[in-house]
C-alpha cells in the first residue's frame, strides 16, 4: 500500500510538471509570435513597375526596415489572375504597381485587405480608395511612342489624335498591350468607351484592331517595339518612352492625343489573407513617403507622383500640362469584366 501511494504521488508530480512545462511553452510561443509580428523579417510581393525600379525598391526597403523582399514582376492583368487563383492560399502579401482599375476589381471580388496608412492622409482623395483598400503611388499618361525613322523615311507627321491612328499609312504599324493581360491595354479600352460612349467606343476599337500589328502581354512592350523599329507606333504610357530615350534610343519620339488622354493610377494594396500582414503594412507606410516615391526617377521610372511633397522627375515635366479626360477609375474597375467581353467581341468582327 505504501509503495502504491508513492507511485501515485510520482505520477501526479510528473503530470503537474508536464502541464506547467506546457503552459510555459505556450507562453514563450506567444511571445515569440508577438515578437515576429513586431519585427517581421520577410515580405513577398507582386510588382508591376519595371524590373530595375522593383529591385531598388526592394533593396531600399530592406535597408530601411531590415525586411527582405521577394518579388515577382508581372503586368496588372497577370497579377489579378494570379491573386484570383491563390485566393484560398495567398502566396504574396502586397500588390505594388499597376493601374487602379485592376485594384478596384480585386476589391470588388474580396481579394484585398483594407488598410489606411497614416502616410496616406496627405494624398488626394481621388488618388485612393475611400475605404483604404488601395492607395495611389504614381500617375502615368497614355500616349504614342513612335519610331521617328519610320516617319522621316515616309515623310509623315507623328499622330496627334486618336483618329490619326486609323489612317491607312498606319495599318499594321501599331502595337498595344492586350487588354486581358495588360492593365495598360484595358485602360485604352475603358478610356475609349468613356470618351466616345459604349457603342461608338467599341466601333472605334474594332477599327483600331484592323490597324494593330500585335497585342503584347505586357503594357510597356509596345514602346520597345517602336524603339526597335518593329512598329511605327506603340500605344502605352509616356514614361515607357522616356525610359527608352534615356537609354539612348534617339529615334524615339513622343506624342499625346490632342483631344485628351487617360492616365493610369499606379497603386499599392495588401492582399486578403496576407501571410505577412505586419510586414505588408510597414511596406505600404514606407512606399507612400517622399523618399520612397522619388526612387523611381533614378531607376528608369518617370511617372508623376501622388505624395505632394515628392518631386516629380524632370524628364516628365514637359507633359505636366497634358489634356486629360475625366477618367473614372471606379466605373472602369466595376465594368472591367463586361468591357473585356465586349472588346473581345468587337475585335473578332
């Protein structure tokens, strides 16, 4: 009996020890998780800016915060498709760059997480989502990137309007982004409909389709095609042409449509279910600062900026007074799927 009592006491003591150890272990784990949230070490992002700029942004963010960035560079349409596919198991935490139209569609589909950064307070209301689902970081004006050699050799004037693109001499000489994969291509579709109305807009896009040599996967690619002489005209953002001129492509000429043009509003957002949410918030805070927004102009990105304290690139200043249409990003995002279906039907006629 005495031995049995001693054994029971020993077992009880062991169980108590195990429980105490377990509680202590849970306490340490909680502190560890809290510490990891306060001091995240890694962040995975989808980036829509040019590769060189993306690399520098990632490196500078790590330098300032100690958080290492892994990124995949994709166009806006590709990113939206990837996020949709991964919605039940997100593989990235931040979407940076690409037109707000796609971000609005992502918000509508429940793919983004709301976050109102304190650094977003000074940014104009029209450059951010009122509920904090995305915030604008730059503006890029849509225009024509031209191969000056083609125009000199054929004694032609640079296109100065959207209607000029329909001239016979430009048949098979135009390249633009595919609206389904490139947010730039979709902005062209949406802007045309907003400018001309739905019926006339689709008629115009059908006529333009007969002039188009190629629809590219990425929105910046048409500028490169013009620089290489693969086409006379690339329809894309002017900053893509400025970059090529800075790289020494002396044949590149830029033109804006006189009746008005649209612009992209490049944005940043946190993805729904972001596996690295704290790091994502730190990045959003950081990328809205004056210092971060001015990085691009030193690394092949020449857009106008949304932070009023940030200095825009000098190379873009000749176009600061461009005539802009009243481009409705909310309408554009809300109607993206429907307009893409209509565009597909129009170009197949």
